[in-house]
């Protein structure tokens, strides 16, 4: 694997480059994985940056809820991430920070002092700037201002990604972090759409199949806007849903293979919702909305 990474590094200018910045291991497989697998298959370079080790994650798969798993969570989650990256065909980099956990209570308890969401912002920004300058992505994907959902690490991932994107091309910012580089586009990834779940629910019911979405939709806040109102870009990637699911299953501590992640048959998914969704936030290239390609406008800029 190391030899493959070295070869890819030598040829980093050969194609277009996409970087996806995530909070924890498994986020890359549950958010935009089919898109990444598609671009890898098309010959482009894709790098996943994981901000934390996911050490504080709960064991969500009953089959993995064993003492030896809890005792070795850090190492197991690293091994899971390595397997998922191999399945997706992406390069991977740990940013190296400690999982903040998801505080529970009213009011919630304070976060640990040394965790990702508590440390000064400049430290993770400097590290991400260095990785960006090394990989030189044309496109960056991260979370929106709500983190996709309000986990402190997801919100901090957004803050770090935006701050790094804004300074990575500035030679006076982090001068020891490598040669400046200007990414051309930045997106927020969006996945939890009411319209999507309604489509799946109706398709399952019409086929006389059980739907796991009925209760979820019943309790959906009607005043909560659907993220589809923000989506600018829908990337067709139905041929890579199976790769996505294999990558998800690689995160065995987090993903129960009998869970709702896999409740909708792939043929139904391909028929009802064959895309993954994004919101274009920054662009230095000309593009026409709506898009169906994260590299729209970038291809023309790079090839000319």
C-alpha cells in the first residue's frame, strides 16, 4: 500500500484531485463515498483527511460489543479506516486529533481540554494547510456550518476546513507548511434529506417491503427545511453504491450490517435516488448551476 501511495504521490499532477475532510473514521464511507469511488475509477486522485481517531465512538454493532474491542478501540478504528480507504481506492491522512465525544445531558458536560473541539483553532488549521499544500486539491469537500449534525467534532471540522481553505494560497500564512496552493472549488456535502427518505419509504411500501423510515418521517420537524433547498450539485454515482456499502461495512464497530443503512435494496436506490448531493460554496471557476460534477469548470481550467 505504501508503494502505491508513493507512486500516486509522484503522479499527483496526472489527473484532477479531490480532498474530502471528515471528523471521524466512518464519516467518509457514510458521506459521499460513492462519489469518491466514481472519481477514483475515472482516474482522479482522491484523498480523505480524518481529523480525529474516533476514539470516543460508541460500539454500534452488537457483534462487536466485546471487552477486547472496547479495550483496543483506537487501534481497531485505525484498522477499519485502512480497510475502508483501500476499498474506496482513496489516499488517507490522519490529522491526528483526539475525538471530542458527543456530550450528553442538560446542560451538557464540558468537553475534554485536549480534544479536537477544545484546542485552539490554529493548530488543526496549520496541519490541514500542510496536507492541502502537499496534495494540492482542485476541489475540497467538507461539512456545512451545522456539521451535517451538531456533533462538536463535525462543527469544528467545518471551522477548520473553511479557515484552511481561506489561507492555503497565502504565502504569508503558515510559511513552514509548504508551497501555497489554491483550490478552485469548495463544497458542503449533504445527505440527510427528507425528500430522499420519503422517496425510499414510498418505494419500499409500493413493493410490499418493510420501511425503516416511517417513524423517522413521522417525527420529522415540519419546520425544518430540507437540505435539498441548498443543494446545487447532484453527482450520479449508482454504479458505486456497492463499493460504498462495502466501505461502510469495513467500519464494523460503527456499522451494524443489519441496520437501516442497508435496508433499501440497491436496485431501489439506483432507481429512486442515484445521486449524492453537494452545495457549492466557493468557486474560482465558471460553472452553471445546477451541476452534476464536482469538477465542473475545473476540468476546463486545468486542461487549458
